[in-house]
């Protein structure tokens, strides 16, 4: 197994741990690979959006500006980072899954990969989870009663 594959396997084995992502980001940046910055931006953005925004108005304003800045940079990086790789490596919580089943991992990276990078099958509920790149895709999936994972740029 080559080094990149080893990094990828480590990340997929521990999707909640940011450390392997950041070590891989260092490794990629040493090789002038823009995927390293993409990993760093996603880690920072995930930390911000998955935590509750501050209630104090000035701190909230700074939080909103930082989230917007990171999303903008992520959109720029998506023009040079392969989309299938980005989808494969992005962590995300599964939304709109109304099945109360203890077997559902509720996380994109914990689902087995499929032949399509933007679809993964949940063995807990037996449905496909759709990775959505836009609000329109989210709305369509919800109409179709499909569980979704949102791109961080949304």
C-alpha cells in the first residue's frame, strides 16, 4: 500500500478524529498538493459549523464571517481538487433519516462506499444516502424521502 492509500485508510477508519486529516494535509502540502489546504479548510469549517454559534453578537458576527470566508475558499479549492476525492474524504452528518435504528451510523464516512461517489448505502435502514452539492439537490432528495449529507459549502 502506498503512503496516500495508508493516510486515506487511517482517515476512513477514524472519521471523527481530525489528527489523521491534519497529518495527511501536512504530507500533501509538502508536495504542493492543493488537497492539503482543502483538508485543513474542511477541518476548520467542520469545527465551526458543527458547534453552536456564539450567542454574544460580536462573537457571532465574527463566527459568521469566518464560516463565509472558509466556504468561499472551499469553493475556490473545489476547482482544483478532484470532486470524487473530496466527496470521499468529507465527513458529514446524515440528515433527513427518520429511521430510529441503532445500527445507522449517522455519518457519511462510516457508510460503505459505492460505485458512485455521491451515494452510499446505509445498512442500518437499507436506503441510499445522497451527498448533496446544492440546496436544490437537498430539496429534491427530501421530496424523494432520501437521507442526505450536505456539502460544507452549503
